[in-house]
C-alpha cells in the first residue's frame, strides 16, 4: 500500500513524492521522482523525458538508499473515449546498502487512464541487476 502526491512544478516538469509499506522483504519505502519533459508528445510523435529521483527502502533488517535517472518516452492517445498516456523508461540506479554500492536498472512500461478528476495508473517493471521487479496499479484524485 502506498500514498503518492504529484505536483506540476512547471510546464513539462512534475514532481512526485511517495510513502508506503511493502510485501515480502520490503518493509517501508519513502521517495520522490521527478519527470522533466525534454520534448513534448506533439504533432503525432513520441515525447522524450528524463526521470530522476531518490528512494529510501527498509528491507527486513537493514536500510538502503537509491538514486536513479534515465530516459523515458511517452505518448498521450486521445482517440479513445478515455485518454490514455503510455510510457516506457529505462532508469539506471545506484544503491547504497550496508556500506556497499550496487547498480542496476529497471525496464519500465506503463499507462495512465487520464480522466478529468481521476487518474488510473498501471505499471510493470522488470528489474535488472540488483533492482527488483514489480507490478503496480492505483487510483489518483486531482485536487
């Protein structure tokens, strides 16, 4: 279970903070992710963005700190009754845990059903190296 807050800092720049518990060996997480759009998805072409952020994880009996950054492509499709934003990313990560550094990446694929008041995100990530695989979905309410 996780709670998120997303804020549009400026046109093309969003920041998102999150806090949550986990399953299996993940006990707690607190982090933030920023998305900076380099090229918007306009005129029928894909948008390009940079994603970067930091995350604190508590696993079983120790903590870990991760920083991540990488490219993302995205496209909003308005042809359906409900607009959907599709995206794919490949952030690289560096983790500090127990005085050691680890690296890895996550192949990330997702979509957001984009209603005027609600967003319904769904995302899957395939962990490479030390990073973990996951599947996530939820409901976000705009204020």
